[in-house]
C-alpha cells in the first residue's frame, strides 16, 4: 500500500511538472532568428518615440479604441505610428490585419504590432504603449527616446516581443 501511494505521488508530481513546462512554453511562444527579422525589414525611419495611454488621467490623446478597431491594451507589444507614415506600414486601418515593425533604441530591439495612428508631436515617429516603452525605459521617466529606428516588417504573422541574443521571444 505504501509503495502504491509513493508511486501515485511521484506520478502526480511528474504530471504537475509536465503541465507547468507546457504552460511556460506556451507563454514564451515562437522564437525567430534575428536574421529573419533583418531580412524582412523595410527601410528604417529614424526619429523620436514617446509613450501613450488614453486611460491615464490627464491624457488628451485619442480614445480607448485604436485605428485598427482594437481596444488600447497597455500590456501587449503595440504602438501607434505618425499618421503621415500610415502607407509605409501598409495602411493601418479599421478591421485590416495588423501591421508590424521592428523598433530599435538604446541598444534594444522589439517587434511591435502597429494598430494605431495619430498626429504625433513634430519629430516623433512612433508612440509606444506602456509595455513597449517600459522595455526601453523601465521607469517611464524619459518620456521621449531620441534616435529611434523603426522598420516596417513585411508579412502579417509576426509575434510581437523583444529580440534577444539573436532571437525574438514573444514574452519576457
């Protein structure tokens, strides 16, 4: 009887470990080589990046719905591009498939979903949502990051997230 209980406990622990590893893998998602990102990238646009969140008190910008029709979500890897750049990104519009871009600044790279456009302050080319800006500026104290490079990515099926050590991971 004791042997049976020990075997059941070991089996239960193995199942729990398998489930936790499976969940961890699904949270990380796919991994892409940086060579794929570089090969698929369009011409770089260089300027400044700022952050936005229409749900923060005192903000005058936009509403909770993005130009693509999605609700603004501060927890995903997303951004809004300057309205005049809309066509360079394949036309960000209501109900269309999302567009993607590779954003590089302060020695870091991230793929973001471009789901919004806006009349940004002169010199700014992209507004990053909170999660994306925190990747570049964890304290959100800078407000604006200069010398940001943004490259449109061809294709519709990119997984947004940081590009680390030559690979893209969907989540940190």
